[in-house]
């Protein structure tokens, strides 16, 4: 039976994951330059618009910091830095909650980014190879098409496929969903698949307007 302390810590870390995920790094860097990213470019606070408005180095910086938001608590639980008894369902839950924070940040009246950077950090912290595959897909598709949104959507699709393949290949997918693992590492079980799929759905929904513009051939291209 879970102790009162464990229950409190589970709730606390869910809250912390949201609050940390809600930190709007693109908005912060824009304000440091006297610019509100919500009023320039695509009016998004994510890495792509930060790069478009502030310069390429800020695209990289915002991506890394946003990815860390998704990765932090996933990694701390997944690799045993935080006690497994304090983890609710799966480390990947905290990545999903961070993505919710990123997308609906309390600091900006719940109007945030499109979840690509934060979501990739969460998935990558749990399984590094999935991040590598997603990043390769993103850069290849974006380089060829010049559409960041298309690269992001294709990366989301390959993340879904990779998640299923890795989970099935390791034999983890049907491992118990409600038992704390005996080893240091959490399995790639069904919770991992579920929360990854939920993140991918958020990415797709947040790119709805981009999908419409792509279909109409009105989407903005990048120069790199």
C-alpha cells in the first residue's frame, strides 16, 4: 500500500512537471530583446519562431531548453535519481504533463507552444534512440521540403512507429502497468506508448493551422 508521503510526492512532482514545462523560454528570450514573440513572425513562442525573429542561435537555445523541460522528470524517474515509489504510473506521465504545461502555460494565460521540442525531450529521455530517429527525420524532411511544420509532423509519425517497434521488440509492452519495476530502469510498457501517443496527438492538433496551409501551399518556408 502506498504511504501518505508517497502519495504527496507523486502529486507534488506532477505539479512540478507542469510548472517547469510551462516556462516559456522563447517568450523570455524575446522579452530580453524587447520583443514579444506573440506579436511577430508566426506569433508562436517556440524554437522556430524564436529563430525566425531573434536569430538561428536562439532557435537552437530555445529548442534545447524546451526539450529539457520535457526530459527532466522523465529522466530522473526513469534512471532512478528519484525514488520509483514517488512515480505515478510511469516516468512518461511527467513528460506528458510537461507538454501540457508547455502548450497551456499558466504564466501566459494558457497560450503556449506547439509541443514539438518539449515532446521530443520527453520521448528522448525515456528512449534515446527514438529521439535520434525523430531528429534525423525532422532535419531530412525540413531540409528537402523547407517546411519546419512538415518536418515536425513527419518526426511525430516516426516517433509513433519507433515507439511501437521498440516496445514490442524489447518485449516490454505488456509488462505490468501497476507494479514498480524491480530494476533501476522502467520498461517500455503500454504506459510509455500511451503517453507518447498522447503527446503526438497534441503536436498534431497544435499544427492544425500548419496542415491547412500546407494543403493550400501557403505555408512559410525556411531558408536553411
